[in-house]
C-alpha cells in the first residue's frame, strides 16, 4: 500500500513539473485527450442511433 502512495505522489509531482516547464505541450496533450473522448462519444452515439433505427 505504501508503494502505491509513493507512485501517486511521484506521478502528481511529474504532472505539476510538466505543467510548469512545458505549459503549451501540456495544454496540447489535454486537448488531445478531450478530443479523443469527444470523438469516442460521437462514435458511440452514431453506433447506437444506427442500431436503434
């Protein structure tokens, strides 16, 4: 359990470091994640609309 807590702290520290040292790349990465989620939701909506039609 202790290892999980240490890994979580290291990951959070890395994210904060990345945000402060490369904010443009971090913003692009977040935009990419949200674009992927949005695209996936659209594909699911298309699938279900075609299945139910």
